[in-house]
């Protein structure tokens, strides 16, 4: 594996917690002072049963996917999200890009002249880039060697593009029977399998748009990229599972994550509600309390909670001028009495119209209006503090500005500052998945073709003469400009 950090001096192995306890039992120490201050058990990751983090997270133990090499043939968002996650977990990700052009997002939504866009840099951290014209003879020869030296090929071209390049499953499998070939496509097999798909197409085709928005308004797409990034995440799991199975079978396999399927998976609760509709109205939807009849498919539910605990977004102090001065408030049944006390309605605790969840369902709008009268007297953070103190679940509507400035997200590496040679410092979302023995270091995205020489010589072991021949053929050099800039 290339790109390994130099191994650090071996740290003394830590004694497992269980063993430490049994030793302590045999020889009790007198007046032993606790070495570590024990904080609330409730705190995340603080339980005694959770293994301690390694003291040498990026030393001799490597990272979770150290030793795995990915041929990254992805572009735009869905595929790059997947390979970026694999890279963060330690895989060596080699991004293959068209000479002179590269991933189309390098130039899309550009904010700094002549620098790779944030669109590209925020989706391609920790990767290496090689430029290669896969449609040239020499380019295909390099690809063949890449296929033979990688564990998985990941792609999200339009349907049929990989085959048209000559990289059919049969050919790849004959070159490297252990290779996993993973694809994002818009649709799985069926009437739409040949369609090109972008984020919002998937949100619409996967059931998200029809169930998002207000009942009396048009369908809405969401800001969360559930079609692209959501499917990339699904694909990453598929790849890791296929690699795990390969340990047993010795064979690679194909992995497909269709964007429609990924979105539908994330809309699972709405298919649940579709089936519940047959047995009567969906009582937790506000339209039930407003006596508005249900049709034959799941309606848009505005800000109703998706679960069994009613919730709504309420105004907070400053809402007139601040578009994010709101809070999501959940009237969780077990804390109903605390809610009544907090908002100054103690009589609701015993009033039969309010005391039980079924009694409250037809009155949700009036209840939330009353709670809102209280939340409007406080900032969202004051509401948060007061409610959390008595275990009432609420969520402040945080703007991207607030998230970017949040110190705790910086501390955990969920928001990171990355330096880039042509654009300078920028913020990115780091790895949201935290492993105690495989800590993510976010490094900048590669410049177009930055690692071409390094990969040809060090990874693929071409001789200097062969490299000269490949280059002279134009397989890694300038290519024609793209036909048109993609719309996404
Ligand atoms: N050398 C030579 N040719 C290359 C190349 C390389 N290194 N890399 C790509 N190409 C070629 C492909 O072979 C393809 O050529 P053909 O059309 O002749 O087969 C061509 O570049 C473009 O590929 P494409 O059709 O995938 O690209 P597009 O911009 O027209 O479509 C998209 C983009 C995203 C709509 C389409 O790729 C798609 O539907 N992908 C699957 C779904 C998906 O992932 N969507 C998410 C996109 S993020 O919002």
C-alpha cells in the first residue's frame, strides 16, 4: 500500500477493561482515588463496556481499510461520496479522470477563479488522481493493470458507459476474479434502467418529494442529498460487505446501488404509512385533527413528526427577522406533564382533553399554537436549555452559518478546515462515522492528474520507457473539451 504513514514506536498494549477489573477484585487497593473522573453514563461513548480507543490510531495498527485499493471511476456526487468514505476509512483511492477535463464538478459552481470548485474538493478528499483516456489503446492497457492491482472498481457513469468503454463485467472478472465492481445507477433493472439520473430526479422517483412539503402545496425536494450522498453511502456498505464475503469465497462480485432504491429505503416510514392508510386515517398527521380526509396515498405532512411522538416547528424569539429562529418541539408522551409545567399549563396534566396521547391527537394544532406562544418569548437556545433540563426533546433549527461556527463539531472533526494549494483554506464536512481505532485525517483533494506519474511507476510498476511510451501516445495528456457542462 502506498501513502502509509511511517510506523510509530510500538505503544504498550492496554489491558482489557474486564481483566483490569478482575485484578482489582483480587487485590483491593486501599483508599484508591479514581484515576479518571467518571462522567454521566448517559454520555455517548462513555460506557465501561465500550473498548478503549487505541493509543496509536494511525501507527502500526493502520486504518480500517488499510490495504484495500480502489479504482475510482466516479464523478459528480453519488460515486465520489462513496469513494471518499472508503478513503477516510483508509483505502487507497485512485481516481481515474479524463485528461484535461477531469471530473466535471472541478469546474462547476466555481467560486475561486482557476481553482477546483468546492463541489469537487469537498467530495474528493484523501484520493489520488491519474488522468487517463480510457478510450485509447494505451489508456486501456493502463486500466487493465489498474484492474489487476485494485480490489474494487467503483463507477457511476450513465447506464452502459462502462461496457461501451470495453470494461464489461466479464472482461474485468477475467483480468481479476477477486475484483468487486460497484455501480451507482439511477434505477435498478426495469422500465427506467437506461435513464440518466441526478439528485432531484431520484428524490422524486424514490418517494421523497411526494411526501415532503405541505399538504396544500406542491411536492418538495429536500436540501439533504439523499439521492446522491445517500446512495453513495449505501454503495460503500455494499462494497465493504462484498470485500468481507470475498475473504470467504475468494471471488469478487457486482454491487449495485440504484438511487431510486436508496431514496425509497430512506423513505421507509412513508411506505409504512401507505399500508397503515388501509386501516384508517393517520392520526398523528395534523390533517387528522383538522378533519381533512385522507386520499389513497400518503400525503405530504408538513413538519409533522415521522414517528409516534407528535412534533412541529415553532417560532422562537426573533423569528420576524431571523429565518432560522425556530425550534422543533416534540410532545413526547412520557414528558407531557413536564411540558405542561414548563409552558404554564399545569391544568392540562389532568384535563381529559389533554391528559392522554389519544385525547391530544385531534387537538395538536391548538396544542402547538399554545406551546409556540411560550417558545416565542425565548431564543431557540433558551428553549433548548430549558427543555433539555427536563428531558423534553427539541431541536433548534441551525443554519449552515451556525453549524460552520460550532466548536463541538470542529472538535470532533465533523467540520474540518482543509488547506488547498490553489484555493487556500476552506471548510468541509469530515467523516461523520467515527471509529475508535481508525481515526480519519482529512487531506485535500488531488489536483487533476497530480499523481499520474506516481501511480504509473510506483503502483503499476511501469518502467520509465513504458511510461514515456504511454505519455507519447496521449493517453494521459490533453483531451478534447466536454460536449456540454452537466446541469447538476
Ligand atoms: N476517458 C475517456 N472517456 C471517459 C472517461 C475517461 N477517463 N471517463 C468517462 N468517459 C466517458 C464515458 O465513457 C462516457 O462516454 P460515452 O457516452 O461515449 O459512453 C462519457 O465520458 C460520459 O459519461 P456519462 O454519460 O456518465 O456522463 P454524463 O455527464 O453525460 O452524465 C450522469 C452524467 C450523472 C447523468 C450519468 O453519469 C448518470 O446517470 N450516472 C448514474 C447515476 C448517477 O450517479 N447520478 C448521480 C449524479 S450526481 O448528481
